[in-house]
């Protein structure tokens, strides 16, 4: 049955809302009651020892088994965008180079009123806000009314470049959102706003200046265009001068460029080879699809020259950049090029939609969405975590320590057995220490026994436990931000079966919950 015209009118907006909801669900999977969204910053164990003091004192998630990424540098810049903190030099890789992209860190500092505990929470959310703003602007730019308009809208928002920028708390999507606003403004004859937007985008990512090609007007070589160029470049030039004065000379990033076409060809060779050698086939093939999508975008732009169309001029500028990008930008899965070339993805989708290109161009040109979605495949939180809680500026996380068998789960219920003793580790954060931790848990044993809780060798509490699950409450002070509580029994465990590898089980700890209060 074909939907009526009135029903069809609502299907596309509903599909758009569903796409936004799907994105928000992806992001929500990375929220934690204590860490918030700081897992997106991608602070890893190798950088844990050199991070800023504020990052040590505040609950910021550390990826123990994954490598770090650039978002952790920009997040730390946000704590002092004036670059005066002497710790920044040791905490940030290639400090002067990272400091170029100061707009997102400065924005987080401003929104956080200079307070580290707010800044750390706000910075990873900037890309979320940028994504939502871009979604709203693109809906208007593309005049989305049907499935054909919805496809390029989804293609940009769910592209590898956009979703990876959100996932790793980078500056690219913030730059793209501002750049889109600038190009939208110039289409509405708001030329001063467009120049302001372009200059701001350049402070988030310097390659945004290539989009100046979309702001110029005939005659191309004129005093007006020269003045526009100076106005667009001036803020970034002034900031770079400040960085050089405050920090010293920077790596100019020329290693990111190479002989035209060399990096692009090498990327294709590496991507295809990875489909045979990389164990993670899904990662390898989605990278191939993303590379194919970018290639198709470039071919579309080159094959349809429209010098008087500002979107074509933006697209061809980024095709030129694409051809000279070096190995450092193309390497990895799917590669930083997907983010660097986000304006190409934007220009391609706007152009292909407006000229009503055959739908196959949009389908193949947006194959990068699979790599974008894959970036959100795995949530990072530790399997050993038992409970977490926050109350104002006080927070606590309880993890399984030594002595327990692996955690078991059934629905919402979790438990872990021990043969005689097991520890839980409590980590707390608070401006005013110590913190009082209130634990709620249940205990069960196969036979009646006494269980004793100890902290630092001192008995805290003891109870009689049997085969019936019983709930208990305990209040424990944690004096130094870290404490260990041991559960133990002197009654030997019982083998769970006659099998040779059967476990000896004494008691189990069920459904531990925690709440906190400053002492």
C-alpha cells in the first residue's frame, strides 16, 4: 500500500529524527556515572603518567589497552588555552603544533568558566553539539523533503570523518560545523558572517582556510577578494604568532604532505593488502569502502567542473589537498584523511543533491558510513568494575580485586565466588577528603559460615551467611582516595562438582552497589 501524500510528508522528518536518536544512542553508550563522557578523550595508559595535575585529581577515564589519540591533547589544552601552564609542554605531544587548533579548547574553557571539573566534562561534548548543529544546518541547506535529500544528509553526518571526530573528541567536526555555517551564510548574502565563520573554523583546523574558495566572487583577482582573504587569515596568523612567542617554533606539518598522488596510491595499496593480512576483516573492508567513497567524491567533483558554483570550488580545493596528503594522514583504519577531507564530503553531497546526480553517486560516495559506525563498536569500560556513584563533586568506583573467580551475570544480577577470600578496590575523588562510602551488597554461601570484612588489617564487620541470599549495608571511610576491603572466611570451600577442574566455592558477593558522601 502506497502511503498517502500527507503521511509521506511526515516519513522523512521521522526518519531524520530516528537517525539523530540512533546517533545519540551510540554516544550514550560511552557515558559513565563517574567518568561522564571522558572515555571519548582517549587518554591511554602510556600518557597516564604525564597528564596534567587536574587530570590526575579528576575522574578521567584511562584506556588501559588502547592507544591514545589527539583528543587527549586538546582536552588538556582546554585547561589553559593561554598556554602558560608549564605542565602543558610535558603533557602534550608536539605542543606548538597542537596549540594551533585552539578554538575548541578555548570554547570548553569559556563554557566551563575556567573550572577544571567543568572543562573536563564539557570538552568531549563539543563534538556532540557540533554534530547536532550540523544536522540542523544541513537539513536546511539540502532542503530535505524526500529520501533523496535524506541520503546526503545521512552521508555527511554518519561519515567516517564525522563519527570518528566525535568518537575521539577531535577538532575536525567543530571546524566543519562552523565552516558549514559560513558557507550557508554566504549563500544568504551574509558575507561578513561568512568571513567570521571561516576565520573561526581555521582556529579549529587550519585547512579550513581552503574553503575560502567558496567565499570569493568574480572577478577572482580583485581588491575585495584580497581583503576578504586577509580578514579570513588574520586571526589564525595572529594566534600562530602568539604560539611562537609563548611556546617556540612548531613542526609545520609538512611531513603530512607528499608528491601529488603518492599518498593516495599508497593508501589504496595498504587498504587492499589489509583485507588479506588484517585479522579484523570488518575493519579492513570498511576502510576499503571509506577510501572508495572518498575516491568517488573526488571523481564526481573533477568530472563536473562548475567554476561559478561555490560548492564546486570548495570541493576542488579539497580534491587538490587530497592528492598531496602524505602517509601519516592516510595510514591506519580508516585514516585521518577521512576527517581532514570532511569539507570534500560536505561539498560532494551538497552538489550531488542539487544537480540531481544519479543516486548511485550518492550511494557509493557515502560508503564511509560503515567505517564511521564501526568506530563505535566497542565500549571501553572495565569488565572488573562492580559499581560507581557520584554525588556532586564526590565520586567513587568499586572494582573487583584479587581472590575472586570471574564475574558471572544473569540479566541485571551479577555475582562472583571466592574459595576463601576476595578483595574489592574502592577509588574515590573529592575536593574535601576523606570520603565515606556506603556499600550495599548481598552474600551467599553453600553452607553456613562466618564472613569477616577487613580494611588495612583491621576488622570492620562480620556476619553469619548461609544458602539464602541476604542483603547487607556497610559504611566505610576511604582516607586517601584509594582503599581495599577484604572479604574472608576461615571455613573451607566446597567443590562445586566432582569434575577434575571443579572450583572450590566458599561464598559469593552479589549485586554490589555504592553511594558516596563527603566526610
